[in-house]
C-alpha cells in the first residue's frame, strides 16, 4: 500500500513538472526560436504541441478513472474545433487548398495558433486541477426526500408543458425550411426578429430539459421512463431528418450519461473509448452527408452510416468541418484592434442584458450587440454565417489578455459539469442539470457568451430556483416525507 502511495505521489510530481514547466517551455521556445514559417510547418509545430497537451490530459484523466466526466466532452470539442484543420494539414499538406487555412496570412495564423494553444492549455489545466475524486454515480440509490423529487417533477412537467408548443412549432418550421430550401436555410435563419420570436425561442429551450427532469423524478416508474425515452428518441429522429446533428448527438450523450449516473451504471472499458469516438464521428459525418441530399429516406441514412470509404475518413471529415471554427479567431485577430477597437467586456455585458425583455430597454436589442457572427459576416462581406467562438470572443474583448476571460469561463464550465453534492437526492438533482448542460454546451467551443448565458439562465439557473421555491412551498410545514 505504501509503495502504491509513493508511486502515485511521484507520478503527480512528474505530471506537475511536465504540465507547469516543460510544456510552457516548449511553447515559449517554439515561438522564440522559430521565425514566421509557411502555413504547413506552423501547423505541424503547433498542432503537435496541442496533441501533446491533449495526450497528457487524457492519460492522466484515464488514470484517475474519470473519462466519463462531462468536462472531458467539452475539452474534446475544443480540441477538434480549434485545432482540427491544423492537425489535418500537418498530416496531409497536399490538401492545403481544400482547407480554410489556405487563405490565411502566416503571421496572423501564427498568432491564432499561439492564442488557441494558450487557451487550450488553461482549460486542460483546470480539468487536471478540478477533476479529483468527483463521483457523479447515483444509480440504484433510494430516494430519501420525496418532496424534493415531487418538486423536480412539478417543475419538469411545467417546463415540458410550457415549452412543448414552442419547441414543436420550431421543429415544424425547420422541417418545412429543410424540405424547401435545404439545411442551410435553417442555419441562416435569424435568431430573433422581434420580441415574440425571442420569447418563443426562450420557451422552446425548456422542453428537452423538462423531459430530463421528468425522467429522473420518475426514474422508478419504468413505464413512464420508457415513454419519456421514446419522446427523446422521436426528437432525435426528427432532428436527424432535419440535419441538426448537434442536437441529436447532444441528446444522445446527455441521455446515456444521465442513465448511467442515475438509473443503471454503464461500465465502459478504456479500450472501447476509441471505437465509440469513431462511431460518434461516423454518425456526425453521416448526418452531414444526409442533410445535403435532396432525397432523404431512413434506408439512405443507414447506407451512408455503414459505408465510410475508410475507418479514419469520418474522423478526418469531422476535423476538417469542425476545424473551420478557427476562421473566426483568425479574422478577429486580423481585424482587432486595427479596424475595430477592443470591446473590453461589452459583449459579455450585452449577453447578460440580452436575457431580459427588450421592453425594459425601450426596445433596444442587446442580443444584436452580442451577435458577433453577424459582425464578422458584415465585416468580411460574406454571404454565409461564419459562426463565432468563445476563444474569438475573448480576443475580441481583451486581445491577448482575453486569456483571463477564458480562465473565468473555464472555471464556470467545470463547476457546471461537476457534482460535489454529498446527499444522494441533491446529487440526483445536480446530475439532471449536468445532463442539461451536456445537451446545451456539448459544442460550446463553437458558441459565444450570448448562447452560453441565455441557455444557462433559462435551462439551469431559473429551473434550479423554481425547484427550490416549489420544495419550500410543499414542505412549508417542515415535514420531510421519507420513503418507507
């Protein structure tokens, strides 16, 4: 036992030296000793460093037996979205002209890679620091305080009921647009054109989280659990037909994680991690190909899903497609502050104010000020939505000092994804909201604070407060009903 403790101690010392000193030294040396290099060589140097950080992170998290911690899903998304195209370019230089990077200026691309790696290093460091002895598992635990679960059930029922019409209405609209004009019509549809559409958008956010609440509040009722699971499956099939793969993958991963944590523990062998990732990558790739087709049938989707050209083709395609997100940071660094001054946190403030009704601000829309994808689209005179990322937004506000805002955001995210509750009932309620966070924030790496704050307030903060108020009301006499 003593020998094992000493081994763990020495391993932790080596990890600390590696992460706190060696990786930063390599980072500084690669920048200081290398002049501006061609795009391919820059990609090879810095994507290798990004991969090294990722490997160190995954190996250590696996050693702690915490691969299923939800924060890791976020880290994988960051890795793919911020470095995807750079990694592919470093492995296949001959396809440079097929990538977004091909049009980049070497000096701006260098700064883009440096800022991305510094931000990624901080986010991984937070994971290594925070993910210690955090156990989300609450399966097979008996409900102690039925009042708490009654509160969850009431709030979940209200959310699902209120959000149902808005959610179903939005799906019908998306189905119509997808059939008439294709998936791009949905992607380029304005987020909110007036107060009414803004309200409907907010209400539609409540539906899926409401189902997750009902699922766990009634986890001992197998029949109801099956009905709710079928409802989620129907949502996935509808979103699959539309081409909204983010929602499909988000719901499936959130559901599997929540089922494992609360209903029946799912044990995943470490050797299965890579095959599972390949399956997810191929599913995502199949949805992308499926939504681009004019003729969509279930059999056609199955054929696409089961016929990749090679085992690694789906991974390559995912890295290229999601790796497009480097575009927003590159152009932000190119434009700010030369053509536009730093915002010094204004977009974060605007994102907070955007959650309030416009009538409070005489009809003024702060959401427009925080919609940085629209700013970039107009600035570059594009005819498509370029998207925007949390790392690009941090630079847009503070330049290279935006690293601090990435640190703050990372602390917020890892706390949302972690469950330190001791009481089994409180742990179950927290796990519900972690599943909601997985559903909402799985692809957070390619979102901005406008979406993060709005989704957090509407689907986590307000429902948490509502559960507390309902619980206090139904238990106002101080009697705790225990399961006999």
